[in-house]
C-alpha cells in the first residue's frame, strides 16, 4: 500500500482527469488532431502520470527530515520503503514516463518535442534536490509544470488554431497562478519542517502573517484575472458569466478573505482544501468553456 500512497494517486487522478476532459472536449467539437490517435493520447497521459509519480517519490526521498516533522504519519521512505527501493521505484517510473513520451512524439512526427519530457523530469528532480529550498523558485517551478500538463494536450491534440492562442494561454496562466497560491499555503503548513531543514521559503523569510497578506493579494489578482477572462471571451453570454461568478469568482473571494483572517493550522488546511475544490470545479467547467468559446 505504501508504494501506492507515495505516488499520490489522488493528484495523479486529477492530472489524468484534466487531460482527458481537454481531449474529449476537442473530440466533441471535432477539432482534434487526426494524427493523434486514442492510443497515443493515453500513452501521453500515462507518460505524464509516470513522470509526476516519479517526482513525488524523489521529493519524499529528499524530504524525509522535513516530512518527519510536518506529516509524520505520511512518511514512507525509511519506514515501509527503503531508500534504495525508493530510488529504484523513482528511476523506473521516470524512465518509463520519458520513453513513452518520446515514443508518442516520434509516432506523430513531432520528434523535436522529445526534449519536453526530459526537461520536465529533470526539473522535478532539481526541484526536490534544491529548488524547493529557494524562496518562490520551487513554487514557480511546480506551478509551471501543473500548467504545462494542460498545455501539452493542446500542443499535441490540435493542429488548427481553433481558439486564439491567447485564450488557451490565459487558461494555463490562471491555472499556474491558482496552483502557485496553493503552493504558498502548503509552505505555511510545512513551516516547522522547512525551518528545521534550513529551507528558505516565503513564510520563513517574511513570516506567516506577511505571507498570508501576499496570499490574499494573489487570490484577489485571481478574482480580477478570472473576471477579466470571462468578460473578454464570453461577452454577452450571461448564463456562462453567472456560472463562472458563482463557481469560481465568489469562492476565490471567500478564499481571499480566509487568507486575510487565517490564524491556525486548521485554517491553512481549510484554505488548501478550498483551493483544491476550485481546481476541481475549474476542470469540470473546461468542456463548457471550450464549447462556449468555439460557438461564440
């Protein structure tokens, strides 16, 4: 069971759900790449999940000291999985992920994109090795990789630019910002272990109160960004605008308020859960979002 828990199956499921929702949205609108078969798509998904799973494992290998303080009940390396077996597990999953990704790009005559999978795997290793110890850099790297897991499907799935590039890039940027906010909240939750390991995270550098103020500002920037995105691309589609306000904008306003008033570990955990819920809602809205834009 530890070998399953260490790869964060819920997070992997979220990655897969996001990619499959984008894929079937394109398929429903009949705008997918004819050269990108269903088998190749699932190979891409499996490649992405293997590389991500490898990233979780190597992170746990390097973070044993901090995890013993931050989440002692969820420490698998050295307890139920030896460090040697953890490294072998990481190497196997990452290698499979990279090779599958390379196979996909060669099969659709986009061999020049092979570097993508190697760079992503390398960034995940570098993040665990030292980037997460540097203020904001680690947060930005992981947030970028989450956003890229959306963009990679668009990159391979479509040949014609059916949406303006700014439309899809806006979605990716907003997802990066949302995940960036959650990463900072996680740093607040993990401050004790990070401090013991001499990490230079934002809460350690600025203190929790100032970091929460920054989180409040980021949440309000997201409120403005999502609102602007909605009104630019879905002008006069009042039902859709109302739906976006109720399901995304208003929850983000509530999250901003919670960031401003948070004081306890329970508060931070609730904010993190609320951000996860907003992410899930945003994923489920993708088909409607694509359909509304395509038929605008």
